[in-house]
């Protein structure tokens, strides 16, 4: 029997180990897997590479990983939100490596990892600092740069509702990076607010099919 | 100086009036968000937010926020009838695939051939952040820039060549400022309109780019 | 006001002209835009290039275009279904050009056209006849071949329900190529069984947002 | 010849028994579809159909077909509880991205190093058709081939090198035939099991590939 539901957050993040690359869902404060992140902090791993759109604000969420100094590198598009104080501090002191990507390249590179795409050409970034040293090709009279997939050991995301097969639906714009990250993580762990019986989710309304999900843990908002 | 610069709201209104019925429009963070308040009632304009919404509606009333439902500026929003929600990669396809008709963007600098600089200065104290700026600037069919014509100290921000890091090259369609509306065509900048009372020589003095009248 | 609903099939296919490249949705007999295809036949255009997964069977659907000899080239993955008699005849007599693609490359190339991807590397096809003469690159120790987008002047697809903004939901596996083709057509025309008022479709359940749709026409099954 | 070749159903049953609880499995068109009937009740195996379904259920009763709901073989299907529907590109991601655990495929020829030929012969009378064969063969984690060991005239189909156009190179994990079960490891073919009464020399005679016992 397939049962992807795990009983504890500890179990949900058991695959996050020292030196891992971890995808973390969310945009702003919407869709951040705060409980899974807290479990990673509690676990006490180090030297993580995280791939996530923002650097968090204050002390919570993604920022809590930075505050703990367990992140050696961040791959991101917009690490400078109001209150991204921990990222600023680590960046200024040289304690964290930053790979900055246009947001669309970021999400397309995550998808590419899940989709078996070896690399893709995009015009986004050409002629800018974020196109420096990238392989280029002229396609239809327009310069493109070559972008490679962003693979990860673990993806941590949040969703609204799951069943035991790991099928997911999301809540409005909290969907954001969830579906692409779920595909790209070697192991994908999801925190959800509700768990329903198999067959309760309409097959045509499921956004992330369970094949992309390994662990589901129920949390409170 | 006998001329009167437009207020930010007046610039936003001008942009709003240039949007056409049925267009899909993305409003960047900052000044561009003002445009939403001036969309004409007789046109149906669909606002895109790159975190995954088409059909962005007005801000919710206090206490009626859906905690998950935000726009790219991370502010709470509502949805209009006809709105749709999609994931990030699909949302960026709308920009990158050329499906968005107009992106209204703020700018630090614009060059006369339409280069846009709006994501970084040369100040390296703060970490850089780009977000969807490049995807929007390179991907949307038309780029409307909305900006104050010069820096607070009068430094020109519309230039022959940008000095700040570029967001994208040769993408700007029209620049709307407190002093003028400037169209970029075939690598040159044309003055479409000037603020009442402003003279050509005054505009030229406050502009670093070569202007065609 | 946005109103993508058109009153006639003739109007829906008005953008299909001599020499056009046309994406046609459907897989087997599921999701074929039969009414739009019939309108193209009735219009009497010629020299079409069609991009579609199968070559139809009998005299209807895609096969009706072949029977009319208005297709000069077909880009497809599986043109040899039971009863694909018209394709067989044209192929044997050399009256039609065939570009055969692995089905996954076909659908990914269609997506690429809609997604602004200049080209992508895939391992699918390498070392086979369908990888002949393709540009190659070694990525992570595995040979990949470069595939370019499949652009089209018009996409013809079918869906279950639409609103006047062109938002679409589909019917089970009739969804197949619809969402990717809708993105890739310069003009996308959709035949639907139902039209509902704006706001009747749940924003989280819409599969193809109206931005990808230009014309909607109501038909009977 | 005192041995008794397995029936198609017996081969299918053998494949079904080698599938593990919780696996995502794609059954190719033809012989592989037989496997669906023998999936053990005590295992939950999720069947993928590349036109856009996970959780394919049994064939519908006559008169209860949903005209839109078909599998990759274009036959009517039902959905199991837990099933999901998705579009073609997303469906092929499951294969191409390495998410499908096992693809069970028919074959015209298999080589000893695991090359698969299952989409075209050298007969050019009929137009070629490939469908999802290459995506499945290259993309799935494991490839189980189910086939009759030789042609009707006794021609070997398991060979040193395939003579038909290849579907993918070095991808086959295991070949299940009416005569034997053969594992491909490190470019060589190993006999795991032979049909009762079959001798090594008989098997070697009917096989064009070098076999390791």
C-alpha cells in the first residue's frame, strides 16, 4: 500500500543532511514551508545549498536557516526583501555564496531538472551581468544564453491538501514554486493543512500528482 | 522655470490611458502599481502578477485578506471574476513567451536606444536582487517605463548609455516621466509630449539622451 | 470588454490561410477539434503544415485534411494508427512530407514555442534515426540533442468549458495537447461544449488561462 | 524439444510479480497491456498512461465508457481512486524526467547490451511511427521488455546487435520471454531463469546474443 504520510516533521526532513542541496518553496510569505524549515533547523545540519526565491525576513522561515549559519550558498532571484537582515549580514561578511538568477530562469531551471531537459537556451539575461560567462548561441537573430537544470537532493514545499498517494492541491498563490520544485527534488517533502481519503481529490483538479511527492506531513497554520 | 511637472498620479493616469481594452498588463513594483488606480472603467484590462495570477483585483478590505493571496509586490490582493491561478513556471511563460502585452516598469536609467536599468546600481554595499525584472523587460511585447525624469539632485536618468547594470537591451517602448512622454523607435528617442510650460531647451538640459522633437 | 466568443466556426478558423502552420490538438479520438477541422476543410485553403500527434483514421478529423490534399507537411509522432488510410496513401505517393518526432520531443517543442525557450537539449532520440543530423552536446556524461521550438500560425484545440475571457477547462484525457498548443499558436481557436459566465470557473481549476486563447466557439458533441 | 514455452499470460504474470508495491509503471501497447490483469492484489501499483493519467483502472463496462477517457493504446479506461489527469507535456515529464519506475515494453529486437528496437523495421513500405516509445525507453528508471523469444520462423530477436532501427541504446533492464528471463548488467546478458525442460544449448540456439549462465 502506498502511504506517503509521515507522522512527524523530523521524519519528513530526515533526508536533509550536511552538504545537501535543498529546494524551498514559497514567494514572499506565501507558501513557505515554515514547519519543515523549523525541523531542518532543529535537526542541526550544516553546509546547505538552498534554492529559493527570497532570503526571508526577520528571524523566521528561510531567514532562520541563515541566522543559524547552516547555509553556505543560496541560489535565488530576490534576496533583498524588507527585513532580509540575516542575508544582508552574511553577504556583507562573506559568509554566504550568492548565485543570483532572473526569477524566470530560476523557475525554468528547476523545471528542467524535473523534466529531464539537459539544458536550454533563453534570451533572458543576455547582455546583462547575469549573462556573464554563459555559453551563447544566436537563434533567429537573437542571442540566447545556455542555462542548466538546478538539481536538488530534497525539495521542501507546502500545500493545502494531500491524500496518501501524495496528490496535492494548493491554496491560491501559495502554489507558486511548489509544482516545479516537487518535480525537481530527489526527495520531496510537503507540509499540508489537510489530509483527505484517497479518491476525495478530483483527478482533474489535482495540481501535483503524487508521483512527484515522497513525504506528506500534516501541520497547523 | 514656469513649467509644472506632473505628479506621480498624473503620470500613472497617462500610462493608464495608453493601455487598450483587452490587454494583458503586468505592473512592476513601485511607481507602476499606481497605474492600477487609474484604469479606465470602459476598458477591461487584465492584470498579471508574476507569482501566478491573471485578473488581479483591488486590495482587500482590512480583515478580509486571504493570507496566501498576494501579488508580486507581496501585498494582499483580491481576484476579479475571470481570474486564474497558476504556478510560477507557467506564470513566467506568460512573460518569457511574449504573451503579456504591456509591462509597466520603474527605471533607474533608460538609454536613448531603449536599454533599461532597473535592478541594480553600482553600489555594492547591498546584495543584488533581480526578481522578475529581466523576464518582464525582455519578454513583454511592449515596455512602458514610468519614472521621475531626473534624480533628486537633477542628475539625468535618461541617457545616451546607461551607467548602471542593464536589465535588458533595446526593449523600452515608451518612457512616461513628470516632464515628458518619450517614444523609442529604431534606436532613437522621440518626444511625444511635454509638460505644459516646459521648453525644448529645458527638457534637453534635464535629459542625457539625444532627443528628437 | 473582452469577448473571445465568436458566433461561427468560419470566424473561428478565419486565420487559417494558404501555407499556414497549424497545431491541431487531440490524441487518438480524444480531444480532436473535429468541428474546427471541418471548417478548415470547408474554407478550402491549401499547402498547410500541420503539427498533430496522429494522422487520423477513416475520413474524419485530421484524416479529412489529408483526404482533401491540403496538407503539404505533417509534423507528428504516430501517423500509423488503425485506419490511417489517407496518410498512408499520400505518404506512399510522395504527396506529403513527414517530420517524425518522439512524442515527448513533439510536445516539449510545442511548449518551448509558447514558453520563449530558444532551444533545448534532450537525450531522447540520441543514437536513433530521429537523432540524425541533430546538433549534439555531452551533458553530465550523456549525449543530448538540440531541439528547436515548433511555432505555428494557428492552434486549433477543443475543451469542455470556456468563459468569455477564454479561460478553459477540459474533459479528462481530452486535455492532452490542448494546454501546450494553446500557448504556442499565434492565434488559438477553441471549440467548447459549454460557455459559462465570467467568474463561474474556479480560478484554481482553470487549466488554460484566457491569455493563451483568442477565439472560442460553442459546438455540439 | 521437451520444454514448454510460457504462454503470453504466463510471461505477463512473471513481469507483474516482479513489480514492487508503490511503483509507478507504464505498460506499453501490445503484449505489455496483459500485465495489468495480473497485478497482485496485495501491492498498490500506479499505472501511468502517457496521454495524461496516473492511476489507470480497469476497462469500463460496455455502455459505461467516458468517450474522452482513453489510454495511450486509445482504449477506454476508468480511473482508480487517487488518479490524476494532466496535460501531455506534464505527462511526458514523468517519463523523460526519470519519475516512472518501470516501463514494460514490447520489442522487435533487443541487444545483449540492452539496446532496444521496438518502433520500426527496415521495411519502408509503411510510414514510420514512434509515439512515446523513445521517451519511455530512455526515460523510465527500469525497462522490462516482454516478448516472444524468436520470430515465428525461429529467427532470433535477442541479438548481439539490433539490425532494426534503435529506440534507445543500453536501456533494457530485463527481458521476459516465453523461454527465459534475461537480465542485462554492465553490457552483458545474464540468464536468470529458463522455461521448465529447456536446455542451455537449446536456449543458446534460439538466441543471437551471448548469454551468461
